[in-house]
């Protein structure tokens, strides 16, 4: 168990395989996160990293991110479990006591095909993409997200609702008891305020929403909130963020459905399918922290943004959905895992993580105590990744260990405390 720290703070753990581990403690945020990265800091083992070193390490390293809890003075649950006014509790059964109490579903929620004007592999279809991803035995779910722009013509957008309906039908056909396929859409343009993804909606975002529709009386946030109010089982994500994206604001109506934020993405242009490419994350973490500061409760995601015929295989970078043990793998539970910010992001496809804070599990909103006691479980067994489409295999090494944990407050600028696990604890449960 980690030492206790003041409530109304966020802890982001950057757990480094065998080496140094920054932790991010953020006072005014509304989510807690664990990140993991196999890199070595230069110099003495107790040396504190600079901000530049952190982002350099994150750029070259593995990121394993876990949304742990949300803490806010205005919306919280007392530790004894009594619901506070306005608070939202995610029911997870009894408090977990080990990694065995979790289901972990590995997958990617950002990919493209060549249907209509979408800019994926030429001539490829959703049925082909889902079949390809299903042939990666370590994947539990896969979501295709064609570009959707206001203009229904030209390149990089679907042209018709009929094509989207075909993708939805292909997802239903590809889904089994051990693999879930879901139709999504990547909406808007980078130049007009950023891409965002909408998962499992019945229809495409309408052409009545102009690209970059972030701030008016009927904008993207209103659209998402309306779908949820009308009973659609949806989730949404902020994609490969740039400064000032997504209206640069909080929206209470859409907040229950926007559950994930891409802290690593791509590489979109990868053409190899051997699990070896690295995604981009050089500045995404800072923008994610900015959105947490606004009031969003967002767990980290790592997607591959496949534009080639490499669906789920261009890297070992995945978004892992964490659910209570015994939860059935199906489309509804995948979507709820995303909307309820119960994910961690990883470039290590064998990394297993679990987390509690004062007995509350990942993704829940807690509060009401002066201190938060954190318990983390992790395991890193050996694992071989198989691409049964090509015969390629890749072995993920085992026995990564936690060296040091650094605690950051409000930003990654400078740590406020450190924690060093004992040698036996450093290797997990």
C-alpha cells in the first residue's frame, strides 16, 4: 500500500519498468491515473527528472495509464459509500483485493478503411478490418472510426448514411463471445478544432453540424448529450489533441459520455503489422492534464489510428478496459467501460494493472476523507503476440519492476514527494 496523501488531489503514476517512476498528484483535477513507461533516467537512481526528460521518456517509452478515481470538492462520495448529492457512483461489486478481481479487455478504438471517401487502406472494408483484428488473439475488442465531415463528398469522409449502416452491420456480424466489433466515427477536422470519436451511435453526426462545431447553441457536445438522453448506448473520446482543441472548455451535458482522452496515438501511416511501431504522445499528456483541470473525468487511451491494412497490429499500443471480474464481454459493456472512464493505456500488451483508493476501484468518484490510501497491483507475465493474418509473432518480455514513484501536483513541472517500493513489491503483486 502506498502512503496517504491529501484528498481532492489526483495521482498519476508513471510506472517505469525496472527504473524510475514519476507520479502525478494533481490537486484540482477530477481523475486519477497510473502511467507506466520502460525508460531509464540518467544519473543517480534517486535523481528527479526534469519536465523535458519526462516527455522524452514518454515519447520513447511504454505508457500504461489507469484511471483510478475522480476527486472534486463539489462532487464526491464519502468513503463509507453513502451517496453524496449529485455524485455518480460506478457500481463495481465488492472492492477488489487483487488482480484476479478484474477483467481486462485489450483493444483499439481508432481505425480506418477505404469505404466511401475514408482514407484507410484502398479498397478495404469494415468486414475485412474486423476480420483482421479478430485474427489477433490478444485483442478483445476493435472499433472502426471512419472520418465524418460536414461535407459528404471528397476525401477523408464517409459519403452516406448507408455506408455507416453497413459498417454497423459488419460489426454485429463480426462480434462473438470472445471478440467485440463496434462501429464508430471520427468527427470534424484537425484544422477546425480537432478530431473526436463517437462510438456506437445509431447514425452519423448530421451535416447540420459544421466542422469545428464546438461552441454554439447546438454543438457537438449538445449532440452527444442528446443521444445519451434519448437512450443510445454511446461513448466519446478526444483524439490526438492539439493546443486549443475541442472548444477548450468543459461541458456538463456531454461529460457522462466523453470518458477517454488519447494520450498516445498512431502511428497512423504505419504499413508494417509486426507490433513494433511507436505512437505519438510527446505533448498529449499535458493537454490531457489541462482537460482534467477543466473538470472532465477522462481516463487515458492509446489507440493505433490505423490507416493501413494493419488493424490492431501496427504496434503493441492498446486501450485496456477494466471491468469487475465476471463481467460479460459484449458491446454494451465495452461502451460503458469507455464512457465510465475505466481504462488504462499501454504499449506493453502483457501489462496487468489494478488500483484502489480507500477501497474504491478504478473509474469511481470518491471523496470525504482527509487522506487517500492507494493500493496498486501490477503483473507483467511473458506473452507472445500472434498476427494470424501474416504469421508474425512478437514476444513481450516479463518481470518489469517499479523502481521509484514520483508525485507531482497540478503539473509535471516538479515532484512534491517520492516513494520507493521494496524490492519484493517492485515486481508487482
